[in-house]
């Protein structure tokens, strides 16, 4: 029973006292209606709620300060009664988790008919980055009169990756970086559409005539086609070391956000992005949104307390060969720098 039910029960007690003392028929009638409403509120919503089955769908990655939707699949296995006014809420197992998820963030289903299923969404705005543990969620109803709060708790452990807060970077002159000393393109040993030569092969019907190598064809007495090499995307190495316990927390947050933003912007500019550093490991440069998510996940776990997982990280010496653009992130405050 929650506060509206307690208030309702208090009024019902006063009605009972007043009707007994005054022997007034209208007060007895009001007291009877109050008792009937109390009993109906306790009996109607219970059986449909017990027929509810729910599970949390895999949560998508989130970012600090941005709305994220966690979805839940609900099914009503009852035959006769609908489940009404269902409210879904993620349960925080610790004080830190309650700060991460915030308060009052819930979703719901107005009417779930017998034998029906649906997907409910709960919008959460995380306030701290990290790999947060989701322990359980609740399905609650106060139907029909809001006097009783009936709750089912579904224990379903899961992990939710929250990336650092997205920061807007100044426009980066990615296309001019090559003139600043970094080699932004290289020719890979595979077929493609660049201007670099790859190999010769026999002509196959359908090959463009402009690709025919006439001199080798005349020398061998058969048509020979010239294949071009494919240009590999330019590489960007991001270096950040695991912070020491003496580094202020706000500098750690700023550095994690900067790495995540650089990875996203560089990937959009056509770079294959890699990550390396002491206590962080090495992630070989790869282009695409999957690599950006992997780097954001790594930055979600950046902490002086625990070393980052090395899953997905590889040792790659390309960063030391001068063939990539390199960016080093430092934990720095006025007058002093921490690397």
C-alpha cells in the first residue's frame, strides 16, 4: 500500500466511525462503497499481473547526457483479463547506479490484452560513463483505483555500456594533414580502383577495353588486362595512457570524451582509427562504425582503479613506423601536465 491507499484507508475509517456514531444511512452507504472500492482495488489487478512474462532486450550503447531507450518484451499469458496500467522501471542495485539512471525514468503499457505481446520502452539519460550492471527491473500496476501498488520483479543481469559525453570538436583539417608531415594514404596489395598498378591477367569477356595492356598483349599474342591496386585508408593512432590515481577525475572524463570524439570524427573523414597506450593495450586501426563503438567502449572503462580489458587489442608496430597520423592525449591542468 502506498500513500494514496493510506489516505483512502484513513478516510474509510473516519466514515466507519461517523456512521456508527450517527447511525446515518447515507454515511453507512458511503462506508459500504469505500469498502467495496478497497476490496476491488485489491482483487482486480492481481491475477492479470501474475500472468505477465517480461524480459529485457539487449540494451544499445548509450552516451552520457543523451537519451537512450532500453526495451522490454512483455507478454500476457492470461486467457480472460487484460493487464492495465503497467509501469516498467529499472531497479538500481546501488546508490551509484541510482545516480547513473536518475529518478522518475520509467515507461509503460496502457493495456495488454490476453494472449498479446508488446515491446515497451524506458527512456534513460545516463549521468556517468562506464560499463554499468543492470540487475533487475520491475513491472508495477496501480489499476484500477490507484490504492494498491502491485509489483513483479524480474531478475535479469546484463551490462550496459555508456560512452563518455559527446563533445563537439573544432573543424579538423583532415584533408590537409598529409602536408603537415603525416602519410595519410598507402597502397595495399589488393585489387581496386586506384591509379597504382597491381598485376596483369588474361582478358575476360566483359572487361573494359581501356584496361587492356596492348604492349604485353602484342608480345604474348593474347589479350592481357591491367589491374589497379586499392588504396588503403589513412591511419590515425590515438594514444592515451591509463590514468594514475593522482589524476583529477574531471581530467579523466575530459580525456575519455576527447578520444571518443576524435575517433568518431576521424572515422567519418575516412580514417582507420587505432588505440594504444600504457595500461590500455593496442587496437589495430580499422575503419567503420564498429571500430568507433569499440573505442568508445574502451573509453567507457577508462579508470585508474581497474586495467582495461585487452580483448580485441593487438600489438601493431605501424604507429612507430611513421606511416600514420598520431595524436597523444595528456591529462593536463594549469602549470602541470600528467601523461
